[in-house]
């Protein structure tokens, strides 16, 4: 098979457009509801600090929630991005091998 006729892995732009659209919606909704998010963080940190038995732990609890949310996002994003890209490239290589055998 000629090199110019080979199948190569390319990012699907349709999924990229949907991802961009969803991201814009989530950011927009987050900005609109930012006050509610702050109230939610304060309420949950108050409840957790009361359960722990130390009322002054609110700032540490809020920092922990934000830190783990941000780290979780990045770990999930990069893990998925790296794993799926390698899996698709591997599948593409296998498909090229099968199509060349036929």
C-alpha cells in the first residue's frame, strides 16, 4: 500500500466542536451560578468541619475540595487524552496491517 493511501489517526473535529460547545455552556453556567457555588462550598465545609469537631477547619476543607477537584480534572483529562490517543493509534496500525494482508 502506498504511504499516501495509508489511514492515519486524526482527531475527530465533530467531537471537538461538541466538546467546545459543552465547555462554553459549563463555563457560562458556572459564571452565572458562581455565588451559589461559593455558598455550596461554605455550607459543605461548615458541615464537614462540624462533623470533624473542629469549627476552624473550614478553610482547609475548602482548599482540599478545590485542590482535589482541579487535580482530578487534570489527571482525568491527561490520562484519557494520552490513553485514548495511544489506543486509537494502535488500533489504526493493526487495521493497516489487516488491510495490507487482504
